[in-house]
C-alpha cells in the first residue's frame, strides 16, 4: 500500500546526492557539443558559445543584458577588457563548479568575473590569493591586491611582505624589481622581522643605483630610513659617491642630521627622535651585576622573557659590580659607581660611569662622577642623571649630590643632601626627585625628602611610617611605593621591615598597604608593565640570599612569585628598558667604543641561549645578610 493511499499519511521530500553533479555534467556536455546554445560571448578575439539561461542564473551582468531588448542569438556579446583565458576560466566554473587558478591566471580570471558580475568566482579568486600568501608570492599578491583586491587582502599582503622583507631585500632581482611605493612601504613598515638599519640602508642604495631615473625618488626613500642608526662610515661613503650638489635639499638634510648625531656621541641620549628609535622593541626587565651566595661579584646581564618566569644571559657589564646604580634615559642604559670586588668595608668604591647603547650594542665610558660612591641612589630627573649620598672613599658616608648632563658629558655638584646617608632609595615623580630612608650615624631613617631642581633645594616631606634602609622605592601612576628593607631595633639588632607603604605627593601622605609581609632587603626593584617587580635580595629571617622574582600590582593584595633568577643575588641593579627584538632574538658580538679616558673597556658580548634556566640551590651563608651595627659606613657585611 503506498503512502499516498492513506489519509493522514506523512509526506516526504526526497533529494538525490548525484543529481546536481549530473546536471552540471549534462550542461557542460551540451556546451562542448554547441548544442542548444543560444548566445555567443566574445573576448580576446575568440568566441565562446553558451546558454542564456545558465549565464543569467550565474552572472548578474548577463541577467540584466538578457532580460531586456539586448543581444539576440545572432548578436555576440562582446566583453571589453576581458581576456580569452579569463573568460574561459569563468565559463568553466559556471558549467562545472570547478575553478583552476594559478598566480599567472588569477588576475585575468578575476577581471572577467568582475566584468560578468560572477560573485562566487570573485570570492574564490580572493580566497586563492589569501591562501597563496607566503614569502615567495607575497609581492605578486600585493601587486594584484592593490589593483583589484579589497583592503583586507591588501593589508594581509603588506603584513606578509613585512614578515619576509629580509629575504626580499636580499634577493637582488626581486629588490630591483620593486616599485617605489612598495619599497617605501617595506622601509616604513619594517618591524621585528626586518634586517638591521644598515641592511635596510644598503638595500635602498642598491635600488637607487640600479636605475639612474630613480634619483628623483631618493628623498622619499631616505625619509623612511632611520639614518642616525646607520654607522657613520657607511653614510660618509655614500655621501662621497653622491656629490652634495646632486642631492635634493631634503636628502642633504637627512644625511646632515645623521652625521651630526654620530658626531655628538655623548649627547645622543639628549638627541632622541622618532628617527633614532629602534625599529621594533620590547620592554625588557634586566638584572645587572650583584654578588652571589658565595660573594662572587658578577658582571652578568640577565634578561627576562615576557612572563618574567625564565631568564637568559644577555651579555656582560664592562666589569664585575655590586652596590652600583643603573638609570635609563631614552633607552640608553647608564651604570654608575659601585664596587668591583667584594669588600665589606667599602674602602674603594668607583666613580666610573658606562653607557650602553642598545641601538648598536656597544658600551661607552662617559665622564666619571665627581665622588666615588657605593650603596648610593641615582635616578633620572629632567633627562639628567642625579646621584645622591652613599659610601665614599675609605668607607665614610657622604651627603654630596651631583647631576650629569649628557649633552655636555659633565657632572656638576648640586645642593648636598641634608644628612650623610647610605642604603637609601629614591624615585622620580612629575619632575621631582624623591629620596627615602637610609642609614646614618648608627640609625635607620624614616625621613623622606624631595629635590626641587628649579629652586635648587631639598624639601623635607612627611616621614615614612617605618624607618628602613636597603629597601626599594618606585613610582607607579600617582604614587611612590616603598618596599621591604631592614632597620635597627632598640637592641641594635637588624630586623626586617616587612610592610609596604605608598606616598601620595599631592597630599604629602604615607599609607600602609595590605600586601602580604615581604621579608627582603638588598634586592632589585623595577616597574615593568605597570607592576612592581622584586628580584633576588636577602632574607633576614632565613639569613640567606634569594633568587625569587615577585610581582605586585599597585592595587594588589599580595606579592606573587613568578619565577627565579638563574642564581641568588644581592646588591644588584634592576631596570626596565626597551630593547631591539634583534638583540633579544639572536647572538650578537660587538666591540666596545673607545672610552672617554682613552682606556680600554670590556666588550659587551650579547648572546641568547636556548637552554632552560637552572634552579640553583640557595647558598646563603648565615650572618652575611645581617650584622651588628656601627656608626660608620661599614654597618653591613655586604
């Protein structure tokens, strides 16, 4: 009995899995036999018979033409601007649902599909171009996308060119074949994957020299280069080959700016602009120098990864140092003072100052401080270095303060600190230099001072809640944070200061915060990614040197351990600086520039290893962190 013979029986809708394919095969067979074709398309001098109904169903253009009083069977439909190959591919898709494309045929196919308004073929062409993007094809895809593609495809092609710009510029035939606009885009958008500025410059010079008519484009090309980052000898050689009279005024301006930058070596931190910044950089947390659990003085520079959970050795200081200070001016790193060998009495501190230029991976010895200093504080105020107090020659405490102007490469004395002090901390906030705590005359201090550079005077602020020395101080937002340290109790024993407190300059008010107690002194403190980072240090309670790395956000409730240094360290320095990804990504070895004194300095050997960081045992010796106090600068065993 059939389903239709029963009242109330449910109906069914059936379909065939093979019917559509067979229908297309039938239509394709009819066209190949020129059977029942009622229209002819012409392109590139060739004729293509087809069926109006099929074309009208696939092509919006054909539907409009065939719906009116357009061409009949005896009037071929001529398509201007369409090649025979492009039309053949579009018709093949219409009759088979198959589109075969190569980079050589996609452009003519896309042009034919857009002329006929066959949107499905247009979509497939763009899909093909996007999927074909790689280092070998990106230039061709970009060229096509600029003419015919949507903005999204153009942007993807530009990003792909940027990722592969190194291999493109190193391939001489591809480099010479670049049009001016594409070369400018490569130079302007060169990022982390780009070659060095010197390699970009050499590529631009090769492109300009290939065709004498390209000289008119020199200014546009050079404008996209960061010429101050190109070694001066390369610039001078190019300048000798191109007489200044042959250069456009803009070209002469770019070269003169770069040569002036190189000529004023010591003033470079004060001459920064967009054209002197590294192409692609990453804010990186560094730990420099310090002394280990067995009191070996280090020259290591360690760089944290983005999570700060692992560390790689980035290079070396010009020599071993501890109890030194570091500061950053426009991504130039300055290392000041300290001691180069373990000496608990601090008899022979240094006044030497070295500057790291991350653009060229070189150290430069600049003018020495007026005072020899250890256990002091130094920071940046109005693009100048300021050094205050510390242990001076023969172990005496100092109140002397001085500032360094990079443009003049000279240290000058400023108003002395109110008291001789060591092991204090400081930070800069809105053009004011703050100093807190410290040790003097057998006691630890609660005092907080600010230096007003315009008035050239020290102002005493509201004191901290807790006296402390060997602590850390840093600025985050509108507050200054004081962390950790130690102090003398009434029995003249060293005790940890576990509390964290914050200072509000606008209200001249200290507030004790709620983060968990933190037993640590002689550590490194830096602000990185708007969070406080503590590295290493010593624990009075455990009487050990530590390797832990902790973070705390300004609004956080607790310190969180995120990793460990490769070794336990105290009396080291810590900072956040923007470094080129090229430095962080591959080994580098660069010579040291001649020091100001004419003496040789150690080379900076920059390299990165791929091995996992070890987790060393804590080797602190009892009694090294704490000691009995005295009234001199030798109050701690260092």
